[in-house]
């Protein structure tokens, strides 16, 4: 049984046309509409109509000239600029932007994210990432990639500096005393005078305290080091788990790390990715799923997989077995996603072709193909089992599959008492039901 005041949280992991890599090829997609703002706004309005918490904007940082450009759009709009446009055209939907601590200075991050938070009226969130892509590395003029653990050490210091800058203004710093001509109280705005291993920042930031106290912190670490980082710093954890059992085990691991970090489970929401194709019946959904997969170029999927698994599966027979993949423990790139793909690849009878079709739209997340009732049943099962507080949705197509979810799955969840009927407040923190946040520790030693 779930607590009567507990409900499923939903956000949209936005892709211009959907998470199927060939979604841009579908007849319902207008030509040359990938980088048209209205394409994004149509999905954002659907998400807000569905009372979603947030519009989640990912970012790979950059892509090299040898990437999959010929097969489909790679990358996209810079997230903070896009989030500003979405925020201006919505009223309650949160905007979560991906920004890297590996290549961006904390003062820049603090200003950008706090600006977005003020401009959106307190609806901003920061998806904290540590970049690993070799393409991104070269575009920032670097020759040696930062190791996995060092990226997290740098991120630990960066997040703490950003939060100190956000709190360099007291909540009542703006006096607005027109009679005396005092706009802000000088004693309520101060330098942070930070000197650490990676950064030296004087401060303060040049904006008052956030309308929601601080922008919401989101993180997707699922490696042991990533989970520890998320337990120390995140308020929402985005993860890839393919079964309820794995999801429950992940939650238990996070809760143990939260206890070590001196935090409570109520301070953090865990939201696995959820991939789906909906039809009026299960059979109709399966037929639509196969139709969509038939539009995918497998060499595109295999090329994309190479960045994570570091093995070019295009060199192997499509109908032959998947070769052994690297050990995630020794990987310096995306450890947790490599672990997911390795687990799928080691399924008995898995071939290169089957692997490519399996992960084409699913991307290593839990996936359900079926009727609205079947989709709702799966979400309820994960939620009631304690494997998730909510879900980051990865529809195969946008707006098509997203609209089906909003129009047919959301009402079922509402009828079952699992989902709200209106937004509870004006900020993203209100929507997520997150508590106010304590000031960050001044200790910047990575744990």
C-alpha cells in the first residue's frame, strides 16, 4: 500500500521528435522541424497538460564530425537557452537543464542557473553531469581525459561552490526601501572567498536568492562513485533500471548511501527512465513497435553504442553473438550505462541485431509495449514496490506517443489515486514536494 499523500512523479526526457533514433523520418514529422522552437513547445505544452513536474533537457556537450550526422540529429539546442524559451511559454512546468561540471566554471553555472530560476519564477533544476565524451574533450582543447573518479572529485567541489554562490545573498537581502534609496542590505550580500583544489572563487553572485530557495539538483550517477555523489548532493536521481528487482536494489543502495551522508530518504526522489509504445490494445502496440523499429538504421544504433561500450559492433556479423564487452569497473567513461548494456548483451541468444533493436528506443531503460492499462499497471507496480518515486518518460515519438500517454495513461493513474489533478504550487520544488534545503557545508574535501 502507498501512503495516501504519496503520488507518482512524472517528467519528460525531451528529444525533438522522440527517443527512437529514426523518429525524424516518420511521415507525421514535418520536414526540417528539428531545430524549430515550436517543435519543442508542442511537447512542453503536452507535458504541462499532463501535470508533469518537469521538462528534462539532456546535453551531450558536443559531437565530432565523424558522428552520426548523416543518420539523424545529434545534439541540439544549448540547454539553458532552450529552457528559457520553454519557461516563457509555460506556467507551471519545471525546466531541468543539463550542465557539466567538467568543462564549465562554477561561477558561470551559478549565474546561468540562478538566472533561469528567476526568469521562470522558481521552476529551474540542474542536471549535474560529469562529461566523458572524447568529442567534448577535443572541442574544449584538452588532450587527456579526466579519470572517472577525478571527474566526481571536481564535481563535488563545483556543486558546493555553486550552492555557496546561490546563498551569497540572504533571503531578505533586497530591502527595496525607495524612501531611503536602499535597494539591498549590504550586510546581507557577501563574498564566499573559496579556495579549493580545483577552483578559486571570490563571489558573490550578482542575483538575489532563488524564488524556491535554490534550484533543484538532479543527478544520474549509478556507478558506486556516482551513487555516493548523488546521495551527497542530489534531490532527484535519474537512473536506468530494467526490472523492478534491480530498481528496488538501487533504491536500497541509495538509501544506505543517504544514511552515510547524513540525509533522509524523504530528501531525494528516485525516478528511473521509462520507455514505452502505446496502442489501444497490446496487439496494436506491438504492431506499432515493430513498425517503428523497422525505420531504424542498425548501423546508426551500433555507432551510438560504441561511445559507451568502446566496442564497434559494426565490425561483427549482425546475426552473430555479441562479443564480450569491457568490465564496467575498469571503464573511465559511462560506467553505469555500460553495465546496463553489458547485462542486456549477455542475455542468452542475444545477437548484435537483437541488441541494436532492443536498445534503439529503450536506451537501456525499463520498457513496456502495450495498452494504456498495461502501461499504468507497470508504473503502479514499480511505484507500489518502492522501486521508484516517479519516472522520467522516454516516449518513442513526440508528440505522438507523448500525447497518447497524457490523454490515456494519466487519467488512469488519476482514477487510481496515484496522480494529482492539479499543480500543488508555483515552483519546481513545490511540484516535487521537496523540503527546503540547508546551507551547504564549507568542507570541500571529496569523500
